[in-house]
C-alpha cells in the first residue's frame, strides 16, 4: 500500500471501546505511551518477556489497525545473563493524546485522578495479565505490582477496586514500593470480573479455586 494511502488510513482511525478499556489496563501495568513531537501525538509501546509471546501477539491483535509491523524479538544482557523479550509499538497518533495527558505528568507515569471513570472489568483484566500475579501457591489472593506508583496513586486504585468492584484491596509494602493485595475473600468476585477477558496463556496467574 502506498505510504500516502497508509497515512490517510491511519489518520482516520478511532479507538474502539475495547481498545480504550484495554489501553487503560495496559497503562496501569507495563505498557507505556511515548511522544516524539512535544506531546501532540503518542504511540503505545508493549514489551514482555519471551514466555509471554502469546500475550504480546494478543495485544497486537487488539490494536491491529494501529500497528504496521508484527512483534519483534529483542535480546539483551544484564548481569551476565541473556534476557529475551517480545515487543511492538503502534503508530503515533493523536487518538492516544488524551491518555498520554492523563497518565503522564512531567514524563512520569501516574494514576489519573479520574481513574474511577475508566476502570472496567476488561481494564482490570489487562492490568492483571500485564502486571499481576498470585500471592502464593497456598493463597487465593492476588497481587498487582504497583511499585512504580507513589503511595497516593496506589491508595486511589485500592479505593476504586473496593468501592466500585467490591474487592477487598489493600496496600502491601515491598522493598521497592507498594503492591496492591486483593484478599482471597474476594476470589469469586475477582474471577467473575476478569475471567471473560483473560486469555488462555495467562490463566496460570489466576489462583486455583481449591486453594485456601
């Protein structure tokens, strides 16, 4: 397809409801928005470890109209060990600008004050697939790794999970910051919320119902 035609097609794109909800969850996790033109347009960047290749390809499928090339494998060496990941980015587009303005302040990621308006069960599912885990093999509780956010942002997320979704969420201190712990008492509610949106390759993150 000629480059002019590609540009015209890209400029006409609009984010769907599914893409908007997924985007909110990804930005609460490891996804990031990047601008190269003084915040006029942004592009979504996704990168996950090699074991999550299927998840990366799934996200690419969700944002397929916005992506010009498939995911690429990256290899790097840290502390003498090779680390392999899969990554892709969307085109830069003004449609992402609203989210860039909401989730970034002084180029630092933040939790928007109005996150209660945009957090949905689908968004929670992508947030969990992106940056969540089980607490332990013996627990039905789950963890959201929010260590990159300041305390007030983590507490804001806890309040939304509790008040809007009925999840017993609390902060949990770690050496590198605060996690969110969702109690196993909320197991059934949590699974009902995110279950329809979690892809097969990421279901290992959901605690087993038999765990106590």
